[in-house]
C-alpha cells in the first residue's frame, strides 16, 4: 500500500429484483460504476499528489547536497590557493637569499632529469 493512501473495500451490486424494471437496473448499475470510477480517480489523484511531494523532496535534498559539495570545493580551492601563494613567497625569499645555491640546485636537478629521461 502506498503511504497516505487508504484502500477502500470493493463493493458489489445486488442482483436486480424481478419487480425492478430493466431501465432502473441499468441506471442503478451505471450509478454504481460511476461511483467506483470516481473513487478510482480520487485514489489516482492522491497517488499523483504523493508522487509530486516525493519528487519535490528529492529535488530539495539534491539541491542541499550540491550546495554542500560546492561549499567544500570552494573552501578547498581557497585553502590550496593560499598555501601555494605562501610556498611561492617562501621559495622566492630563499632564492633571493641564496642565489648561488639556487642555481647549483637547479643545475643538479636538470642533470638528474636528463640522466633519467629515456632516450630514443
């Protein structure tokens, strides 16, 4: 059973009495079938309403999750950017304070890469 939807018992029609005219029997049968159809429509409307509410709830949940991920990524980006700027400043100060050692270190790193790089 779908949450929020009550199941209605199935009603049956009594057989027409012999004294009842065929027209009255047909009218009674049509009225009974119309009542069943109206009950089915009410049930479908309830199900559609429930489905719409569930869809809106899912969309709201997804929106909140996307916002949380966006905030986390924004914080990580800003933190990484600040850290890289600080490392760049520290490295620039170190190179300015020790220029000869910086050139020697760069030359040694270049030579090491050149020796390890595969040749054709």
